[in-house]
């Protein structure tokens, strides 16, 4: 459910933008409100599972997610939708760490890699179904059905969980760090609000400046609190393990690149390239199918070669895929332009994901797998949230710079020019005034699409750099299998 929603909503963004006459800032919040609460509270979700039972918290998370999905489907405006998406994020924060923790406590270290690979594969195939089905629903029914499809899935998941999953909990878990959870949410929310709203309000706005300053203050207090509390949400001693620290820094870089890619790519296909919603969902399918077909194999690579090699090779291949993604212009065919890039990106991620998750789990003892899962999932979600907030600004500025330069070559009345500039944050959904002659309107529409491609190329170049940085991090920080040794607590270092 959580993985479907992470991709299917992106395919629906253009329809949401049209339905609510929204700017790119508005649709950023559709993604960010979900990711913010997921990223900030997933740590608490892992701890809750350790304390109260992983199956119980998993089921509660599924139920909350399903109820919030119903509210999303009936949302009358963008504000209600964003509120319901926030509640979805809370539900996902409860169910996601529980799924991996249940698997990790059910298998020993030797077979855990293949088990997690299987988990990754089935997550990938449902993720693959999501965009295609969601695109079809958006095209032939309504974007609202994108959220309603979660309800029957939730009913099946809860029934299977009750019948087939054994309860487990940590034998040494302490209390849940609620102050830490609140501070993390406020800090992440302040950062996201400051960056996203800076596009409309400007950097000098007291709301922007105040939210960023407040976020920094919350981060400082959070760090102090986590060092002093007896049951921290983020046990800092885990980061003394080089493999655990390296895996999370790698996750931060690579998932930041993926986060902004999955946000912008459907907008490019639908609003610029002219794809239908169904075709846009299908365009991502090869990437996800590769992850499904190869994830179990890549999980087995850890037992044979150790995690370091796959975690260097995978991000490097993904970096090449991001570079190729900057080549297509407007109207280029899918098979010769986007498809090779999608294949390389999918291959790179298939090689990376299962070894990365296995490295995180194998770096801690069994009683900490819920917390470790929560931390790594939090890093992945926070990376995507921050990437959309930060690189969304890069996209808007690149789009604006190119469009302003192009519009200067047109002899447009000042009123029409001001109207276009006032709605630049709609990006490729920017509407051209109807009182212009057809040739001028067509030329301006072409300029808008070219401006989007210009900004898209800048952002995807940054993504390539982040993927290459991930490979460098693996080379520097992830230990070889021969370098591992158990310490006195039984944790690999």
C-alpha cells in the first residue's frame, strides 16, 4: 500500500493540478504532506513495534492508512486532500518499519538477504501495478479512485496479518520517545515549509525565515535530547558502526535523486510530451519490473560477495541512467529516448536496494532491527521530502529563467507578460491567455514546454551527481565481507 501510493499519486499530479487549478507549490504539498509525516514518524513507528508488538502496530498502520485514503478520495479541495495525505503518512510510518522488522526477526543472517530481496521484489511489483492502474483510473474515471484502490488492499492485508503473522517484540525495548518524534516532525516540517513556500513568498518573508530558523532550533534541541534520554528515537551509538552510517548516508543521496525524479518525470511526460496518464504510468514500468525480477538475485549477492561491490556498481549505473534522462527533448520517441535511461536506472536500483537494506539489518543485533529499519526508512523518506522541497526550487528558477529570456523575444503587451510571470509556478501547466492570435499562443506554449525541459535537465544532472556520490560513499564507508568482525555485542563492525 505504501509503495503504491509513493508512485501512483505522482501520476495523478497533473490531473490534481488541473482539477484544483493548483500551482506546483500546491501539488508539492500533496507529495510532501505525506512524506513529511512518514519521514518524521517512521522512527517512532519502529519503536512502537518493538514495544507493543510489530504485528499489532503494522495492522493499526494499515487501518489508519486505509481510512485516510477514503478521506483523500472524497476531498473537496486541495487543503482537505493535503490534511488526509498527512494522516496517510502517519499510517505508513506505522506499517512500513513493521514489515521489515517482522521479516528480519523471522530469518537468520544467512537467509535474511534473500528474504529481504523477496520483500523488495513483491514491493516492486505492487509499485509497478500502481502507476499503470492509477494512470488508467485517472484517464478513464477520476483521480479520486487512485486513493480508493487502497481500501480492498487494506482489508486483505489485515486479514492475512491476523491469520499468518506471528507477534514479536523487542525484549529490551524502552519507552517511546514522543518528545523526539514531535521535535523531528516540527524540524522537518519547518524545513519543508520554508523551502517550498519561498517560491511564492520569497526568502525575505518572515514566515519563510521563521520556519527555517525554528527548524534549526528544533534540530539542535532534538540532538541534545537524543543524547540524554534513556530511550532515544535515534540511538546515536548505532552510527558508530561504519557500515550502518555508510548505508544511511548512501540512502540519503540516492533516494533524494529518486524523490525529485519521480515527482518531475510524470509532469514531463503528461504536460510536456503529451502522454496520457496511462502511458505515463506504463513508462515507469520497466524500472520497477527490473527491480522485481532482479531483487532476490541481488539480495543473494551479499552472501557471496559482501555488500560493498553491489553498492558501488548499482549507484554508478543509476547515475548513467540519470545522465541519459537529460538527453530527450520535446517529441522524442519513448523507445529511443526515455526507455534506455529507464532501463539503466532500474538496473542500478535493482542491484542496490536489497544489498542496501540487508547491510542496514545485518549491522545491528536482532533486538534493534525495528529501530534500524525505522532509521533507514526515515532517511529514505526524508531524502525524498527534502529533495522535492529543495530541488523543486531549482526547477522553478530554471524554468523561470529560461521562460523570461524567451518571452523577452516576443512583442507581448505588458499586461499579458505580467499575467504569465505571475503564474510561473504552475510550470508546464501555465495557461496562455486566449486573447492572443493562434501563432503567438502556439509559440508561447512551445516556450513553456522548452522552459520545463531546461529546468528538468538541470535537476536530473544534479540527480546524476547524487547517484555518483552514493557510489563513492559505498567505496569509502561500506566494509567488505572480509572486514567484518563481530564486536562484543554481536554487532558487525
